[in-house]
């Protein structure tokens, strides 16, 4: 569903033909707010990318423009996992534990100035999720150049602006952006058109779609036990 189609759907649900009640700018912003909220709740938009590591440096910014693909990241929601491997050898990939700085303080103690050849932990901080800290810092330029740090993270997209733009997730969930827009706009007292009851019903439909998407995301991220190998005694 394109951005233009979403605007038409919202106008029809609001009975706002010709933008008499809500202008086009308000409708567009409400749709984009729904786009962001859907992605924030579900973590449906995810990327795998690498961070260029330099020696004797602990904190790095996550890439806002991925090195692969065309989607631009507006902001990071959560870093889910990370790995450390040789540049030209994917089979040497080592999973890394992602934890908070607070937990690291309890487990390791004075870790901030430690150096070594390989990264062991990746740390995130809710105050600035766009950055990560590694432990230990890589000790030499040669060691930093021979490996890459890969991270998997969920993110918020850039807002839709062109009429042909579409959300970055499956079309089955595109109506969530429409329902969210209807809900928020119906809360505004514009030309006596406020209708919080209709707004609440639209928000219920939004959360139904969000719940379905989140269940699908969780199944993909954490595995489906029904597809696991079950050991049986012989």
C-alpha cells in the first residue's frame, strides 16, 4: 500500500473528503506516527550491519545508513546480538554477549580501560542506543583491521514523504498505519468532528495488527519449538 493510498483510506474513514476537516499535512504526519509506533512496538524492521573498529577506542556509533541495502535508519531501537569475525572468513564468526553498562560494572568491575586482541562483550546504554561500547578495546591497529564487528538491531525508519513510498514491512500490516492515523485524528476537536469512540476502535484494530506482527517477529527471532529436533530414546 503506497503512502498516497494510505492518505485516501484515512480521508474516507474520517469522511474528510477534500481535506475540509483535516488538512493533508496532518494526515501525512499521523500516518508516519503510526508507522513509527508500529515499528517501535513490534521491532519488525531489523538489520545486520558491521561497525568499523579502531584500536584504543571503546565507543562507536551504529551506522545510520547501512552498508548493505537502501533503507536509511532514523534511529536505533535495540541491539539484539553481535558477532566478531575475521574480515574474509565468515566461518570464524564468534557470537558476543550484549549487555548493559550497569551489568558490566557488576560482573567485571573496572573494565573501561582494558585492551586485548578480541572483543568479548558489546555493551549498550538506554540513554544513547545509537552507540555501542566494546570490551576490551582492541590493542593495535593490526588487530582492529583483521576483524569485523557485526551487529543485529531493530530500528525506526525514515518518514514516508513521496506518494509512492511504502512501509518497510509486509503489506498485510500496512493498514496499521491507517488505523493509527484515524485514531489520533479522531481525538482532535476539529470542526466538531471529534469522535473518541471511533478513535478507540481504530486503535484496537491497530494493536491487533501490531500483536500479530510481534508474534511473527518473535517466532523468527527466537525460534519455533515446533520445528526443533526432538530427541527420543531408542
